[in-house]
C-alpha cells in the first residue's frame, strides 16, 4: 500500500474515530448538563485546566518523539516506557501535594479532593503512551477507533451518567473521566501489545527528550493559551447584579461551556491533525514539493468545510446552545456567537501546527505560541472590565494574531508564497457568503414556525443545503481552486455519472 493510499485510509478511520468521540461526548455533556449544576461545571473546568496543563510536562513529549522519529529501536521503546511511568508516578504525587494550594488560591476547598482524584490520570496516561504512539505512527487508526469508542461508551455513558442520575453531581464527571482513561489504556495494550524490555540506553532516550522538550514547550504554550482565559475568568468573574462565590462559579461554568461549544469543530480537526496529518507529514518531511501540495490541499479542504460552517453556527448559536446544553445556558448565546468567529482561524492553524511539528521546528514555533498565550492572558484580564463579552472579543483578536504569525512561519518552512495560500481560501469565502444569505432567510422563516429550537435548526440546515445545491448545480466553479475541487471528489464517489459530468463542466 502506497503512502497516499495509507494516508487516505487512515484519515477515514480517524475521521470516523473523532466523529464518534464528538457525538458520544455531545450526548454525555448534553445529558450531564441537565443533571448537574452549572457550579459543578465551573469547578470541573478549573480542575481540568490545571491537570491538563501539568499533564503536558508529565509526558515531556515522548509520544510525539516516537511518532516523528523515522527509525525506532527496542531501546527507544524501553526508554520511552520507563521515563513515562516514572514521570507519571512523580506528577501524580506532586499534584496530590499541590492540590490544597490550588484550592486555597481559588478559595474553594472542594477543589482539593477533585484535583487529587483526577491526578491519577497522570499515571494512567503514562502507561498508555507507548502503545498509543505506535498505533498512530503505524497509522492503524482502526484500532484507535475501537479503543476510544468502547472506552467513552462505557466510561462516559455508563459510569458517568449512571452516577449523575443517582445524584453524584460533580463526582459523576470526575469518575467518568477516570474510568474512560483506564479503559482506553487497557484497550491500547490489547490492540498493540508492544514488547518492553529492561535494556535502556540513555543516549537514545536523550535524543527523544530533545525533540520531546520542544514538543512540550509547544504544547505547553498552546494549551495554556487555550485555557488561561478560563482560569482568569474563574478567579475574577462576577455578575453585574450580585457578588459571591456561587455567582463566580456560575459565570465560570457558563464561559467554559461557551468555549466548549466553540471548540468542538476545532477538537475534531485538532485530533485529525495531531494524528493523521502529523504522522503522514512526518513521513514526507524530506520532500518539500509533496509537503507543499499536502499543505495547500489541506488548507483548501479545511477552509471550505469549516469557514462556511462557522458562519452558519454564528447565525444559529441560540439553537445550537439550547440543543446541546439546555435552556438554562441561554446566557451563553452571545458569547457563543462571538467565539464561533474564531473557529475558521483555529482550524487552519491546526494544519500549520502539523507542519512545524513534522519538520522539527517546534522550538521556534513555541515562541509564536508563547506570544499567543500573552495576548490571551492580557486580553482576558482587561476584557473582563467589559464582562464576559469583552473576554470573548479579546480572544478573537488573539487568535487572529496567532493565525498571521503561525501561517507566515509555515509558509517559510515549505517555501510557499502567500498568494498561493490566499487563493485556497477564495472558494470558502464565496460559499460563506451564500451561507450567510441563506441563514438570514432561514431565520426570517423561523419567526413564523413557533419556538421549537430543533425545528428552527433543521430549517436552517435545509435552507442552506438547498442554496448550496443550487450553487453547485449552476455555478460549480465556485467550489474549485486549482487542482482542488470538492464537488469533483464527491461526484467521483457517486454512481450517478450524469451528475458527475454536470459538476465537471
């Protein structure tokens, strides 16, 4: 099987994997949001940010180092496993000791127990690093799909919702996370039983740590930039009509859920780029011409799917929010609308991230991520003076700045001129205009069909699909840019040859 065929097959399985994860997570969160309090989400948001940030250091980029390295020996695998386990144990113990200080900083004692329980994920994740990395490196995403789907179904829907319906509130979320991670680790080893020996060459391990160090810096700044706004909101946010601990945690929960909805499409694309794109591009790292083609084609496809989608989500933010989070999160709708404006930028940024990681330029790219972190932190702090809306607009500005910097660096790495990249965005922008007009018409129609949010969302989808179908039939050139033509790709998979010929005109 050629690299291209393997890439396409892997992309299909990972797309199915990510889609199933998002659907399962949406079902879990949608039901959970109706069973536990907004305050519980606020507390959990802070706990997950703290643990997620520390987990980056607990792995020091060993997983990405295994994937990026072309030739692995048994000593690489041995060193990666033992280093991961040692760090996992160390960080679990460290978080146990640090938890009271974090809880004291946020003036919320229950955080101590939550953080201590969740910190077990450091050790659990450490055990999974080697088999998971080898699955990704060898692009065996079918195994990844079955592992994650099984673990999420049992852990989230079984354990988590079972506890939620029995009144465990915050703890339903905590034990859902732990059970899911435990099951996933067990399944990784079942599907990929990597042989681990006792021989350990420190020189080979140091080589992985060198790359892993840069990857850790890159991930640290990137993760911190996506979470520092929630941390600042959790510390300082209050309402205009009341001051108190409960109001602060409610605001944090509302803001966190708004960011969660905004991040869903980014999560999908992020998981695809972190696995398939990163693994595939790592195999092409010495072939600049093929890297250029892969980069431009990826930008075209992501942009043409995500940018029009983000326009649709801005228009129908209320329906999406109520559908996935429930009516009590209506206060989040204006925030969700603002944050959806960042989806297109962040999605394309994921492609650039894969380029810099595959070409081992993570140290330089880390400076860009650090700049992004500073912009988000400063913007959030001063944006809070205008409320949560100010924070959302500050985040939009920070994302645009990051987009310009990381895309410029990626173009330099693959030796591409900006005009070739800009052309790839033209179809997405034209289709976005069609979506904006169609969505406006759909909202006007919705004013006459009652208050059912699901029906309104369905009407929006129907009107947009009808409009896009008309454009595809009468002006198919709108969807084309250079050798990339998504209509032609779709038509090639349809049995209706007449339709294929029509689209090719």
